[in-house]
């Protein structure tokens, strides 16, 4: 009877062992599939993206613009931005979590000392030292630690992504300040011209040469320009406060916007160095698949027997000093524990782990498709904005020449003031539109660099 029982136990352990081995063989297939699919898709897209070629290759977002003031702002933000510091604290917590899980694989040592007193019996003192260790025969604890290590690596990638996004936002906000200042300058010039025209019309109205409607229109245009100018000044102040928030600074920033737009360098000619493989969100999503795969193995191995060893050294005496192992007694215990029935809890844990892995795979696919979309959208905008800039530059040049001719004709009395005002308005509108396109072009290149995975250099 005993032999038959042992035989059943042996068969059970063998079947569970084979199940664990099978799960180890299956584990990693989803991660490998994700890696192969993404590599094939990225290679295909990079062939298309190489058609867009600029100047010199860059490696980091901070290489896009060479400016000492911007570099100082970026360094301050990386040090003091509260959201980034919170993400860093989360990363540190994950590091300690990994160390805690690693401790499960090591022996644990405990010491105890107690006093026991009952009625009519002298007090006795007990001292003991015990050491226990779970033998990781199936590799369950190793898988748990490996899963935690993958999760930590994913958190590190997410922290890198937070740094990249912060730096990109600082660059864009810094460029926006120049854009707002240019709008203020253009609108100030427009307002000066409108006020001059208004004075001309007022004088002509007093001389009986113009109707009151024309004067009202000029006054309306001047008032609208003043309102726009006030809005642009507030927009500049808002952008300055936004940059201040990125920097994590409580003091008002005293930054003077650049007079001209800086050059933003970017190339797609070296895509093996500037590839989606560098994107931290893709790295984090792929590492999440690997961590989920390892957790599936852990869930399977929770069904297997647990082998633990413990040794205890104890002593009992009538005084505290005598109980400190003067005549100790040692004991050794080896324990085999096999879960038999837990109401389907262990099986449910396996299925949940499988679903989590499938979800991680879908998250990776979603992240990959989002990355592809971001790159193709910014490349499309690069081509569109380049063409628009060329057309608006030509239109502005023609309008400026036309304005010069109309000013000459107005002085000689060949055209009416209303015609001159119309050409002036067109010229100012084209100047504002051209400046906005220049700004959008630079912003799009920052977005393109971020989409390609041009991050911040790790310190």
C-alpha cells in the first residue's frame, strides 16, 4: 500500500515537472514573435524614410539645436522638474523591489530569545538560531527575479522616455517664445502702419475728401490690431510660465527670446543609428512581454512541489546566560510540500498570467504602430511645410515688391489709399504666415527627432 502511494506521488511530481518544462519551452515565443514582426516592419519603413535626406547625422535631441542658453535650461529641467523626479523615485522603488525578490533565493537566518514562567515552576529561558532555505529546484524563484529585472528595465526605459519628452517640450517652448516675439514685432509694425493710415484718413475726412465709413474701417482695424497685440504679449507670458513649470522653478524666468530662429539639424540618412529601435516606449513594451512570459512560468511552477530545508540550534536553561547555547540541541528538517487542491486558484493564476502576456503583446503592437504613425506623419509634415515655406516666401517677395510700387503710386496720386491699405494688409498677413510656418517647421523637426527615438544622453 505504501509503495503504491509513493508510486502515485512520483507520477504526480513527474507530470507536473513535464508541465513546467513544457511551459518553459513555450515561454519566450510571444516575445520572439514580437521582436521579429517589429524588426521586419521597421526595416521596411526605414527603406522608405531614407528618401528624405538632410544634412549631418545627429544622435540626441540635444544635438538638434546648438545654443548655450537652451543647454542650461535643459540641464536645470533634468535636475529639478518634479514630474521627472517622481518618475525617478518610482524607478528607485523598482530597484529595491528587485533586491527584495532576490532575497527570496537566499537563506534566511533568525534568532530568538524567550522567557517562560508558570505557577510553582521556576522560570526557564529559551534561545534559538534557525536557518531556512527554499531549494529552487524548478527555477521558480529565478524566474520571479528575472521577471522583476525585466520590469525594472522597462521602468528605466519609461524614465528615459520621460526625459526625452521633457527635453522636447523645453525645446518647443523655447522656440515658441521666439515665435510669439516675432508675432509681437510684426503686429507692432502693422499697428504703426494702421495708425498712420488712420491719421491720413482723419485728415482727408476733415478736408472733405473721404467718407466717414472709411475712417470707421481704419479705426476698427487699428483697434483689432491693438487687441491682437495684447493677446500676443499675453501668449508670450504664458509660454514663459510654461517653460518655468518645465524647469521646476518657482522664480519668474527672465529669458529674452532669440531674435532669429536657430537652425534645427536633422537627418534621416543614417536610420540604422536613428531608428525606432531606439524608442524607449518600444523597449519598455517589449520588456513587458518578456516579464509577462516569465510570470507565466512562475504561475506554472507554483503547482510543483516546494522543497525547503531548515536547521535550528536551540538551548533551554534556568538563567539567561546559561541559555546562550551552553548545551545546545540542533535539529534538521527537510520538507516537501505539494499543493493538491486550492479550489482552482493555481490554474486561474496560470490563465491570468497568459492573458497578461497576450495583453502585453497587444500593447507592444499598439506602441509599434503608434511609433510608425508618428514618424510617417512628421515626415509628411516635413515635406508639406517645406513646400508651403517655398510658396509663401515667393508670395511675400511678390507682395513686398507690389507694396513698394503701390507706395510710389500713392505718392503720385495714381492709386487710392484704400488700395494701398489692402496691399499692406496682404503683406503683413503673409509675413505672419511665413513666420508661423518657420516655427511649425522647426517644431515638426523636434517631433520627428523624438519619433525616431533621438533621446537624451544618459549620464
